[in-house]
C-alpha cells in the first residue's frame, strides 16, 4: 500500500511541475516544430498509406507500406517488396528487420550481393495454421520474434514456429521491458508467461476495453492507452485513470497508437486529431496537426528513433518526422508570416515582426479540448515598410522606409515624424528622447505632454544606419559610407557639440558596421569580428580600434568565421557566427564561458536578425523564416547520445547500372571484401543515417590504394571511379551534418581482379608455352633440313606433273590463242601503247608550262590515260593467260597474309566512300599451293569490285578452311548481280550494264582474269548474290599439305 501511495505522490509532483512550467513557458508563441520534414509519396514513389516505422542497428529507417518495406538512409528511399507483393502491416528490428505482412511474415536478409531481400517463414508454418490474414503486430524479444494476427500468435525462434490460438481473436499486442502483452477480444489483456497466455491481474476493471498503447511510466507503472477510457496507469494489480482531461479527445479522434519519447514524454497517435505529445504528468506539451505542418491528421503509427526524432506513419500522406527534443519552432508562410524578417520586438506581451511584406502581430491559439496553445501571425493594416521597432514605456515606435515614424498600439497607429527612410531607433537613457538614423542624417523624437515631437541633429547629415549609446552624453553611429561617428551631445540631447570620425586609418575594417554595447563599452560589429577602442585614456581623436577575439567563442577557426549578428543581454552575450549560434555567460573575471546552442546550428542567410527576450526566448530571423527557441524554460530534452557512421549503400557499374554490392553484409563489414572483375567503372552510393537536420549532409571520400588524400566536402552522396587497375583498395567515406557533427569513417574493402591475360592461370600458361616454344624451336631446326630435302623432291615431282598437264591443255588452246594474240597485240601495240606513251610523256613536259586552271585539265587527261593503260595491261594479261605464257610458281602460301596485305592497301578507298571495312583471318595460317603474286591479284580484283559497286553498308574479307579446302571470301552489301547475268559473269568483256546504259566504268576483264588465274592454280571461284542486297565471291583452293615459312605465318588475327 505504501508503494502505491509513493507512486501516486510522484505522479502528482510530475503534474504540478508540468503545470508550473506551462504557465511560464510561452506556449502561446509556438510555431511548427523544427526541424521537421514531410516525406510525400512522390518522393519515395510508392503507396501513400503506411502502417509502421522501425530503425535497425545501422540507423536505417524502415516503413511498413502497402507496396512493401520502404528503406531510408537519409539520402534516398528504396523498396523491398514481399514475396507476393502484399501489404506490410507491422515491423520490428534488432540486427535484422522482421516483417508482418498480409497472409505472410518473415525477415529481411541480404543476398550474395548484399542486396536486402524478403525471406518468408510461410513454409515453416504448419499447413493447418496458415489460414490467417494481416499480421498487425511484430515484436522482437529474447526468446524469439512474435507475429500477432487476428486468429493466432506465432513465435519464430530461429528453427521452428510455435503457435497460440484465440477463439474470440487477438486484437493488439505490445512488448514492454521484455514482456509480451496481447489483448484478446474475449479474455481481455493477456500476459505471456512461461509460454502461457494468462489474464493480467485487475483485468476485471477494464474487461472489454480495446487497448492501443502500452509503455513504461517513470513511476514504474505501465501507461495504457485506450479509445473508450482514455489513459490508464497499471501497477500490475489495478488500473486507474490518468490525465482524464484527454479522455474525450482520444474518444472523439480514436487513439490508435502511442510510443515513449525522450524526457519521459509520450506521443499519442489518433485517427483524425493528429498526434498529442504529453509529459509524465499527463499535461499536453504539443499537438501536431495541420497547424503544426502535419499533412495528414490520420496517423497509424508513431516511433522515436535513436536521436529522439518522432516518425509518424500517415494514413494517406506518406511519412512525417519532427524533432521533439528541443523547444525550437519555426514561423513562416505556414503560420501566416510572409516576407523577409527585418525586425522583431515584444511589447506588452505582444510580439511584433516587421518583414518585407509589412508588420505582423503574433496571435495565440488555444485548443479548446486539450488546452495546448500555439500561435499564428496576422498582418497589421497597411503600414509602410518597417525598418526598425522600439518599445518606449507604453509606446511602440515603428520606423518605416517611406512614412517616417509611427506610434503603434493594439488598435491604431499614428504618424509622429515624417522624414524619409528610418534605418534604426535608439532610446536615450533618460527615456524621453529617441534617436533615429535616417537617410537624411541623425533625427530624434522628444516626448512631451502632448506626445512625441520630432527634431533633427543638424550637425550630422550623413546617412546613419546604426548606432549605440555608451553614456548619456555620447552617441556612436555608423554610416552608409562605412564611417563610425562619435557624437558628443549637448545637454538637451538635440545638438552635437563635437563629432569625431573613424575609419580604416583607425583600425576599423572596410564595409558596413553595426554597433552594440558589450560590457558597458561600445563595440563595432563587422563581418571581420568585434572591435573596441584600445587606448581610451587618450584624446578621442587619437583613439585606435583593435579586434577583440576574447569576445568570440574559443573554437577552431573562429577568427575566420563571419560575425553575422550579436546581442548583449545582461551578463549574456549572444553571437551568430556563420551557421552557428553561441551563448556566452560572463564570469567573475569578465571573460565569457561559451556554449554552442546546437538546435540553432544550421545554415543561415548573410544578415540574420537576432532578438533576445527577457524570459530567455531567442527569436532568430533568417530570411523568410523566424525561429523561436525557448532557452532555459525547462523544456530542453537532452537527446540520446548518437554516434553515427557513414555507410556504403550500394555499388553499381557505371555502364549498365548492374548492382555489384547492395549495401548489406551477412558478416562484419571489415571482413567482407567486394570483388569486382577488371574493366568495370564503378559508382559508389553512400548515406548517413542521422535525421535531425534540414540541410543535406556533406561527404568526403578517399580510395586507399589510389590516393591517400581526402576529397573536399561535397553534398554529392555518390562517387564514381573509372579505370581501376587490378589490386586491393579501401574505399572510405565520412559524413558531416549541418551542425558540424562528423561521422565515423565508413569503409568497404574492394578487390579488382586482374584481366584474364594477367591472371595466375594465364601466367602459368605463358610459362608452359614458353617452355614448349623453346623445345619446339630446337626440334624445328632438327627437322628443317629433312623437310627441305623432302619438299624439293615433292616439288620436283609435282612440277613435272603440273607441267605435263599444262602442256596438254596449252596445246589445245594454242591455235586459237596464237591467232587472237597476234591480231590483238599487233593492233594494241601499234594503235594504243605507242600513242599512249607519247601522250603521258608529253603531259609531264606540259605541267611546268600551264596555269593552275589548265593543270586541272592535264590531271583529267592523265587520269584517263592511266585508265586506258590499265585496260591495255589487262588485255595483255588475258592474252598471256590464253596463250599459256603466264609462268606461275606454286608454293605453300598463307592466304591470310595476302588477305591482310590487300586489306591494308584498299581500306582507305572503302572508308573514303563511308563503308565499314572488315577483315577476319583465323589464328592459324590458312595455306594453299598457289602463286602469291597472282593470288594477290585475284583478291585485289574482287575487293576493288566490291568497293566500286557498294554505296552503303560494308565490305568484308575473310579467309578460312573447310572440308580439306581453304578459301578467301569477299562479301559486300552493294548492288548485287542479276540472276540472268550469272552465266556470263566470268567471260571476257562482259558487263551487266552495256552501251549507253552502263552505270560503272570498267572493261569487263577483271573477273575473267581472276577466274583463269584461279583455274591455273587448281582453284575455283563462285558467287552468291541477290540483286540489290549484295554479293559474296568465294575463291577456293586445295589445302596445302606442306608448311609455309615462319615469316609467312607470323601474323594472324582479326582486323575491323
């Protein structure tokens, strides 16, 4: 009984403390939690409905979605589908992620490439127990993983499935401090003990109440959330009401889920009212709904990650994340504030903000049911653009850019001065004079019984931007030109007795300067730092200014950081340096003890606006955003200490995007080496699972084995590597967030395999081949002489046989050939050769005697003469063939050698016509007993014809062997040959186009000569052709039984 009263007393104390904090906490000024982020369905490109959120041991976030499991690493979303593509209803995680789906459950495991895949446990479920649908609860406990469905509760212990069945049906389930609780629709709340589901003691007080939340309360009791009876505390024996003022709200909006947050707070998710955050005393800390930036008030699940960030799985709006660890909120267009923030003032408990769009007043809103207060801005009338505001007693003065100065109250405004552009307002210490810096000089307002009266300090005509007052009679001002003025005022404060000007020659930096009183001394504020007078004992005209590093935080690089804003409030000095905000508290020796205000550490605009309230509230205007930070008001929640590491998320090939590593390993990361074949260019994607920031993380990279230097910091979350040589590398990556936190180094060992021709087996083969070559070389010289003698005998016999056969054939052709030869050669010699020689000789003489224009005609004459000469040579060749005067020397000859030689000569001709020229020869020599000179002539004739008659496509030449024969094949994609002309194709003087219809030049002798040469070398030539598609000419010879010289067979391969 004593223990029970102690718990009740503790709860009352917590509630009382919360009420006291709420009365002075300034909740009426709350905006939207910052940082917060909405992950909309178009961003992750899957279904908008989500059911659960968990975080694994690496820090990766997983979301149960209708399309599968969403994974988020801080940079990109990925989907892991289930085996059947079903809805995913629940998740749980330890070192693995466990999945409860529709009609199935399982776990996520990496495959051989490290790609995360869904592994189903369905085959392990007994067949008679597979009649279940949605798995609404998944929990990881020491003894196994529990999957709760409507009919059954399953447990997977790594080897087998254990099942519990409910007759009325299981509704919800919860895991609290290693104990599993299940609500049975018929039996009520059950507790799993010794593998038995037993009713919880005290259940008779809530027999039929659906339960949607269970979490540990600081008192030691369980906090139980229900829809019908609101929140309850359960001490293991009885249930009693807790925070009854929330009951109606939870009933009307249907409490659906809840979780515990850092700082003994709780998030309650509803199906229509957003999320309610309460403290341990039951007081409402915050309501997250549409006014707080929540895009969907129907929230299916809430989860607190290891940073204390609150994740919300929305019913139709994706996923929303909010930082609930710090009292930092933001006002912008979502809360009615529009335009760039210029000035912030709090007057008579009302906050005024001047922006580029006008003057705005902060109005509080209170939830009538929950009592939670938030705020929004309303625009105040049509006041001209306000540059500065100043509260003076009961008055609020607003200096504008066009209409002078106005007196503002809650209902009206009136003009009290009409000069142009007011830049800054400053109250004199007596409170009856206000000085105004304007474009036309130093102005002022004097308070009288009839109100404020304007005046001008005539001695100061420069444009005054900012000023400060060190004592009653001295005013310091900064001007548009960059000067600093020290003005000694007359007793009435409306005239300047003397003015001293300071500039670069006095130690001040160039450019705009602000003014602030720090420790009772006027301080010049510049982007270069803070400057004060160094020798105040001398006359003001001799004063020099010195930079004061002691007024800035003692951090690395502070001297190089830009001072963006500064404000001195009592013994506190607030400084904005670039991205960071620091609070200095003055110590007894006058120095400052600095502390970084981490929640305000994020990128800011060049000239933020800083305002510190007396209650410790920090207002920071940053461009179009206004931040409110409630320092020292009892609501700072220390987030869990989080060490984060940069992760290698995926490695893919650049060319095809094929995954070679999926970012997950079945073993320790430092033991897993990624092996990649040679010649693969790689892209490495990285991530850093730290979410409590708004700006993208920065990364730097190092590939050990290629360089020892880190790259510069970049927001690019991937790195590309090309032309990696074989060997072992270590890819390292480090991340940095916008608050300056630097991650641990992520590392991936990488091994690039050598190409096959540099592999171990290839090197071994090279050694064997070298040894075989040495032995073969020796054997070659031993048998060379024997082969030479044998070859001579064979050649002699073969030559005798060939001579005999040729003589017989020659005798048959001699009569006709002799007659044709005598007639043709006599006519040709007389009528063609002699005149042609004279013509060509005369051309060479004329070339030095003509103009450039005439030179072109000589070129034409020479070209036609050469053409005629070639025709004459062809006729002579034909004549010699007919008469048998061509003397052929048949020796074992490598055909592939002459194929490559002709290809080398004619490649340029083909490429000039835009044709693809391809050459293919086998690795081993292709040999026949032929005359190399005339073999080359045959190949050249065929290739020249192919190039001549081909306009598009390709010309291909190849050599090979088949069925005891060797061949040379010339293929083209030219005009082809008509089938009717094929019988005449190899006859002399025959062309497919004749007379005036001839399309191509030529004498019709090339193919005839090639056919006769092939025939004399015991070969054949034939053609496969199709009109309009191209032709393939094939020359075949008997395969030589002898070996050609090594010089002839030394080059093989394929050329394209």
